[in-house]
C-alpha cells in the first residue's frame, strides 16, 4: 500500500510537470515534443499449476506487444543531456493458459463453478515514462539512455472458454500495475532544423507486475522479471523553438 501511494504521487508530479511544460514550451529554445511508437517482443515463461490436476506445467511464449507515447524533452548541459517525461498507452498481451474466475466477472449472473481457462489475456496500460539520454561520439548524433516506466492498468480482458453466451470478459479499473526499466540507443535517421526522426532499439532489463485475482492469484504479490523483452521504437521529435 505504501509503495502504491508513492507511485501515485510520482505519477501525479509527472502529469503536472508534463502539462505545465507544454504550456511553457513556446518560450524555451531547447524543448521538443514528440511521439514514440514502441514495438516489443516479450519472452513469457511461467510455471502454472492447474487446480484439478494439482500439477505444475511450464509455459513458454514469445509475444508481440506495442504502444504509443507522447513525450516532452528538454536539453541540459551544453545540449548533451536530454531529460524527458511522457504519457502513453501500451497493449500488454499474455499467452498463458490459466483458469480464470468467471464468477467475479459476472456477479449475480454466473453461479455455476465450472472450470474455464484463457487462451490469452490482455492488459491495457496507461504508462508514464521518465528518461535521460546522453549524446556520444564526435558528431554527438547518437544517444544512449535509460528510462523507468510506471504502468497503470485501466482495462483487463480475458479471452477463452465462455461459461455462457455473451458473458462479460473484462474488468475496467484504474490501478497500479508495475514498473519497467529500459536501456536504449537513439539512432537518427532524418534531421533538420525543426524535427528529428530516430530509431530506438531497446532492451527491458527489469519488469514487475501485480498478480491477478481473476486468475486465482494473490494481487498482493508481485512478479519480477529480468531481461525478458527487447524492442524497437520509432521516435519523432518536433522542436518548439520560436522562429
């Protein structure tokens, strides 16, 4: 609970700084606004125990996920350092086959305790990245950097066996989901006086997410993963410098 409150405060500060920066950006020579589209491959592995057989089975999948971010970036220290914050959406799909509690999804309608399992499930995430980049090389065109991303789920959808026709399969609650830490490089493809288009290969070195009560898990516990995803982002930045 304490960690959740801390993360909520951090995200609130990010949102305040983000929108106040947009309002002031026209008077700043080194502020850029941009869009980023991440495409990510995630290696998913988990030992899953089924209630009926009480046997644990390891499931392994490689899943493609994607999103979009709106970023505000400011240059520091002779324009070598770039600090940015943002707000975005990320679609996080899991291919695990798990039993799920359809009674919680259909309160007052579904009371038949039969086993239903997912083919896959999807979390729709609101995310808030904070990052820092550093220009390297003699031309200082290529940048390396890192970021932390605070993730909040606002909708969870479960696809699989339906207990009855038109049964509800989603939960729409805004709640803290977990954090991610990425390391990346920015490679410029097109540069002019007012904009830049970059490719951003990255690796996710650390990731946490809460367990799911709908999947008969304890939401008070957190899953931790290391080096289990990599991706490529397409980043376009527009300089807000006044002409």
